[in-house]
C-alpha cells in the first residue's frame, strides 16, 4: 500500500474531530439540578448498552468517514503482484502493420494506442526505463540502436512511429527481446505488445515471455478487402476486362478507375471467401497501358479496400499475307474472311495485325518487321523469294502456306525443304465433317459442331517426317500439317467458299487460332507490373530498344524523383507507399508500377487470436489496467464507495432508523453497475469552447436535458461536456453545439481538418448564432469556416417538410427567441444533415430565472413561439440521435393526416 | 399569612373533609356524622322505649299525648384528628420555569387543608419529614392554629434527603390518636421505599391520603438536550444527550404513577396528583368532591 500524495496524510488527525466534538458537546451540556435521579438512572441502566453502542457507533462512523476521505485524497495505491521493484523496465512492442490502420471511433487503432501509450509514459517515473521496439513483418528502425531510454525520451520518439504497409509477425520482436536479455533478466522485465492481436501475426511460433501484456479489442467487425486484380483471359487488347478478387461478406460496390481518368462502377454480391468479379474496362487503344485502381466501398480498414494494378498489353503479332490474285480480298475468297477477322481498325477477334500485299514479281517483301507470313495462292515463287522465305523461317518466324484452288504442286517445289509436307493434286472433298484435331488446343474445338463443315475440294498433302497432322478429312486425309521443328504450316484448302464452308462457320476462329499459335507461338499475355510495398523498382531496356539517360519517377504522393540510367537499367531502392509509380522515360515511353500492401500476409483478416501468449488488457482502458497490474491499483474509488456506505449508515442511525428506505435507495444508486451505466449511452450535451462568448446561455442545457428526459426515453447525462476541437471526446459526441455572439478566431488547417473529419464521420454540428444580427461577424465566420471545410457544399434554408420538423414534434416552421428569414439553414452531406445553422437564437428560449420564469422575451412574442422553439430544439436533438427514420413510409399516412388537420 | 390567602379560602368554602372510617371512633363530639346515634342538636327519630334505655332520653311530651314511652334519638357528630405530614426533603425545592416550587405549593396545600379541617372544628397537627422528623405541631382545633402553622412553615425550607422507609414509620409512632393522615410529598425517589413507608402509616385506626405534588417537568423531562442532571438529593451526575430519552422517561414516570396508584388502592389509601402548573384549589376540590361522594 502506498500513496500518490502522502503529504495529505497529515490531515489524518482530523478524523478525531467527531470524537472530540462528542466529548466537547457532552461537557458543554447544561447542568441542571433535578429532584431525583432515581428514574433517570433506572432508564439509563436499561438503555445504557444500546444507547452507548449507538453513540459509539455514530462517533466511529463519523471518524471513519473523515479518515477515509483523507485517505482517498492521498491517492491510496494497492501494489499489484506484477512488480515490487522500484524501477520498471518496460519493453513496448509497437505493431506497425497496416491492419493497425483499422478505424475505431474515427481514429485508427494505432493512434488510439499511441495516445494511450503517451498517457502511460507520462505516468511512469523518471527512473523507469523503456525500450521501444516497432515491428511489422520485420523489426522496425529503432532496433538498430536498441537501448533503454527514460519515459520522457521515449515520449519524444513516439511521433516518429506510424502505421506501415507490412504484415505482422509477433515472433520476431519477442525473439529479439529473448535474445537481448539473459535468462535472469527475462523475469525482471515487463513486455507490452501494442497490437491488434489478430491471428494473422501468429504464423510463426511465438515465444511466451512471463510478464507480457497485450491488447484485446473485443470481437472484430467484418473487414472487406480486395485480394488481387488480374486481367481476364482471354485477353482482348481492345476491350480488356479485369478480374477482381474480393472478400466481402455483404453486397457492396466495386469501382475501377484508370490512370487516364476513366471510371467503371458496379454493385457486387457478397458471400464468404474470396469472390471473383469481372469488370469490363472502357474501350482503350490496343497498345495503351492498363493501369489504375480497383476499390471497394471503404470500411473500417481503408488500406485494403483498394488495389492498384498495371498491365502492359503484349505487342500484337504482325503478319504479312501475300496473295497473287487481286480478287483474293473480295468475297467469297479467303482473303476477304481473313481481313474481316483480323481487321485492325474493327474490333479484331484475334490479337494480330495483318498486312495484305499482292505478291508481284518485283515487289520487295521486306519481311524483317513481321513475325509470320501467310502465303496464299502465291503463284510461282522466284528463287530470291524462296530464299528470302527460307531465311525468314530460319530466323524462327512463321509461315503458313495455303495452296490456291488451282495451284499446281510444283509452285511449292522451291520451298520443299522447309515445308512439312508436299502439296499434291486437288481432289474432291468427301461428305461433310472434320476430324477433331489432336492438339493441345482441342478444348477450343469442343463446343463446335464440326459435322457441318464441308470441304468441297482440297489438295492431297504428303506428310513428311517433321510434320504433325492437326486436321483431317472424314476419311483421314490430312488437311493441316505443321512442322514440329519449325513454325511452318500447310493447309490443304483455301478459306474461300469455293473450297469449304469453314469461313462462314464459327470454327474458323478456332482454326485460325490453332494455325496462328503454330506459326507465331502462343499468344502473349499482358505483362503485369505488380509490386508490394518495399519492393524495389527495376527497369531494364533490352538491346533492341534505345535506353534513355535519365528517367523521372513519380510517386503516388506526387513526388518526382530523377533517376539516372546505368547499364541500360534503372533502380529505385524501395517503394514506401501503395499506389501507381509512374516511370517517365525521356522518349515519352511510360511505365506504371502498381504497388500494393502485401495481401498474402492475411493482414485483412482481423480475427483475434483466441488465447494469445500474453495477458489481455481491454483496449479502451488498458493504461489503467496495465498500471494496476504493474504498479498497483488506485483504490480511491473503492474508498469513496466505502465513505458513501458509512455515510448512509450514519444517516440511518442518526435518524433513528425511521427513514431507512431513502438511505437504502441512495446506497443502491451508488452501486458500481449504476456508475457504469451512467457513462455508457446517455446523451451528453457537448458544447465547443470557441470564441470569446462560447456560452451565452450557461444554464440552457439543463432545461433542455430535463425537457428531453421528460418527453422522451432518451437517457441523458446531467453534466455537459465543454470541449475544443482537439479534444478526443469530440468523436464520442453525435452532435456538438457551437454557440456564440462574436466571431471566434479563424480555425487552423488542422482544426478545419478535424471538423471536416468529424462531420464526415457522421457527426452533426449545430451552430447557434446568438448575436441577434443576421450577416454579422459570427455569420461571416461561419460561412468562411464551412466553406473551408466543405468547399463544394453550402448552407440552404430549411423548407416545410424538412426532417427537422418531423423527428419528434410535427412543425411547420422554425422558431426561436427571434424570427429571422431564413432562421434555420442546413448543410447536407451525403444525404444527411451535417450542419445546422440557426439565426433565431434557439437556446435563448430556454433560459429561466430562479422562479422558473423565462429570462428573455420572445420577439415578436407569444408563448407559442417559445414553445415552438423548445420543440424545435428537441427535434434537432432527436435528429442527431435517430437520424431520419421518421421520414420513412411507415409514418407517412399519419404525418400527412396530422399536417392536414392543422394541429401545430 | 404566607401560605393561605383569601382567594383560596373563598374557593374552598362549602367543601368538607370526609374521612371514610374515622368519624365513629372519636370520643369527642365534632362535625362528623356518626352511624352510632349520640348527642347532638340534630333530631334523628323517635323509637319505643326498651328497658335499659337512658330514662333521660324519654320524650315526656309524647308520653303525655300517647301514654306510651318513646325515646328521642339524635344524630351523633364527632370531631376527628387530622395529621398533615409534609415532605421537607431537598427535592421539594425543584420548580420549572414560571411554576412555583413544589415546596411552596405543598405548603399552600397544607394550609388549605388545615383551614378546611379547622373550619370543621377538627383537630389538626403537622409534621415535616425528610430524613427524619422536622417540625412537629401537635393536633389542636381552633382557627388560631392556622397562624401557628403558617408561622412554623414560613420558618423552614426544604433540606435533607427523603428516606420514606424510615422517616414515615417514625411519624406514625408520633401519632397517638386515630387520625386522618395527609401526606404531601413529591414521592420522588425509590418507589418501593415510598410505598413501604406510606403503607406503614395505614394502620387499622388511621386513614391515609397521599397528595402527590409534582412539577410538570418532572413528568415529561422537558429539557433541551444535551443536559447533565445533578440530583438534588443524590450525589453524581447523569448526562442525557438524546431526545429519545425523554420519551422513555415519560413512559417510566407514567408507570411509576400507576405503581403508586395500584399499591395505594390495595391498601385503601387515597391518592391525588397535583401538578404545580394547575391551581391547587381545583385539584383539591376535585378530590374532596370525589371523596364526599364516596362517603355518602
């Protein structure tokens, strides 16, 4: 047992006052001669025991009350079992993982903990030592000079801590501490883990230290998040689609915005587990970058509600189609269909660029810029042409030979060495139908009805050893042969209608995809530029492309960093923020790197671990609880409770036990559960202390709260809360009242931000202009402040039917001590009233003198005006507490009927 | 006279002391009717002569008319002796506020009774007692006794302790004749001792009346707490700081009165309570009327 203010114990002798007073009073008693003491003594002998006992008990109780009061003021501390040393060595492990950004009551869990930690440090003694160790999925920076510091020095270090984007791993810091301390020291030190205690931090086994304390945040509310974003397959360069993997239990909305400012949004269904949602992006240029942000509607953990993505679409393969007859490009010849399907300008069905060129005898083919050549009915090839094609194929590029309807087989003799098959004479086709190709892309053919395809004539192909047959006629003759060691294919028929009806059959796409895959290689997928926070950005230029000397890196927070290119590569050591990092090369080449917090660490799952390896302290009162465990408990409240009990007993005894019930009731009222209930959900009148005359009607709130508790079932707290904007209690109040006559000082940007945050978080600001002057200084200040906090929004006069006229009493107009026009204005934010501005001096109607008469006259006057003012006040309070539930359809008929009846 | 004034006399005129059992026992003729016929001025009846009757009682006029012997009978009227015993203990000096001290009240009461008795021609004596016998005025008749009594009473003041158990039997031994003993006392003290002492006065030949004089404050202990009581006759102090005590005291006092009344009733002793805030004539008149009714 110890005392916070032991000097107060000097007042302990005051406890003897009742006893001395008793003695003194006895001595001061008038001496009276009485005829006989016989009866008096007789009665006294009968009652002496009980009377003396009662007197002694009363004196004792009075002495005890004073004794206990003195004790309670001295701050009695009962030392806990946790420590008995005079110095405390406290290691504080601060979780900086991004799940600590979870919002509780308008503030993140991290800032709650930091505020409480600073309270804790202020309570510690100068001789105590603190070791601050931030961590996430790695040990934080101060570990490098890990040292014990005084609480004050630690307090100065706190502002440098902030929530990062890493995961959580509790094993790391605990292991580090264990390694730091010899075995004998482990028992001496106290460890405090400031974290959300979520189970995602327990992937690795966690060392259990003896005196470790953690924070318990209670049952967690659900957290929605985006797990990842991918480009939907098959990739369509002209109309790409994104697949967004979300985890949302309830339906919500999913939005995707691209760096170029396009935005798509749609509602999505909810459910358990990771859900797949596909979103079609707006039409873009085929070579444009696909970068931007996918976001869910924000919830308590905003970091994981958005996901940045960046994809670079592959370069479409360019194909040269050489034909001999000009009619090739016209229907019903094959060129026409090829052109339609691979048309660059139209919505191409396959991601290839094709160039058609007539194969004239003198034309220069210039094949180097193409990946493949389609040789359709080319006629006789010259030696040079054949050589060029051979070299082309020799470079690993593709060639598709389509013999024309009448092409003689000798036309292809010059290419014999590279073709996988010989081209034979033309034969008439058999009955309709095709034999399913035995290829990997067989699934492309599965849903197609191949029996309808009629090949009316085709060349007989002679398969060589290096050829694979991919398509056969019903009788088994090969229709498509591709070389397995080079990218050369030969088909037995042209795509023209005269040879087959394939061109008008859906199987054409599958057929072309098969052939192009053979001659061009597999379709390239978009390249993803996804990084997690902390990863470096590395960009290399290959030898074929020109590397710039410098690049400009734009970070998500708007910083521009110039990077020098060395050895054809540029290196940015570490990304620190999630977002899009834009790399601008000098030649106007742009790259986007999408950086996200690591989703694979399960940080978004906030489920707390059931039995953490530490003693859990309640998140909202952990400092007291921790100090109680560490230093002992302040027993003041227990002693005051005892004082009250003694006081009740004293009153009971001195009133001769006749009025037992009032004292019993008083005692029951004082029982702790009642105390707890008092500060739970009672409405507290909260007033902002701003301006020289912030409280023009200091007693109005008493009358208002009395009115509220008489007319409604709203529990009210008898005390008001007068706060400033910096006060954390602001965010505990559903409504704050700012009253005044003169304009307060201009708000700092910080204050405006707090005010704006408060209103955005659901708070209501009720501004009372009590100056009696419309358009005066106070009003100008109000307009200016609201403009600064909400540039887009403005105050609007309240009209008949506004929800403020319905929430409790039905009203038709605003009222107050005066009637201005307009008297009441509101600023609506997100479909609700966020700011109420009153010029009618509404609070003035409440002030009363000691006899209960109104203190200020109403202008123009009338009891009804005052009564309406009171009703409007109640309506505003009820609106702040219940919102617009009265506006729903359930009440409508009744409201309409009541409005019609004209009853005020 | 100090303790008797004309007003009292006026108020007491027409009242008489009626001892219940004493009238027939007096050897002297007096004012009190005797059931035994005797000699007096009041004719009672004629009765036929029987042998043995005193021939002097023969009514010769009747014999002349009727030629038969008739005897004349007269009502017998006797004198009796009254003995006042006045409590002279220190407690009698007590008085509250504007009320007279019990002693003065008791003296006035004694003088009033004396006037009544003497006016009836009875003999009256007076003794004062505290721890022992104080003054003693032997019983004589005749109004000049009043002056003597008043003078003797004026000379003394209350002093000494009351010891009823010893003092009262002592007074009884001083009373030679059959007497009406009137004890005037506050009876403040040990209840048992008072009862024992008073009962010792009541012998076969004496009749006892107790005039119980109290101050109203002795009845309800009407003091503002806290009070330290000092006994007038006892040593020591008693502190009383509790209003509740008053209620208990009042109840106990009531109980004491009941105890006295019950004990006196059993021993055929009359009892009358006088409080000093009421005129003594009023209480005395009530008592005398009551006893007159009983005597008839």
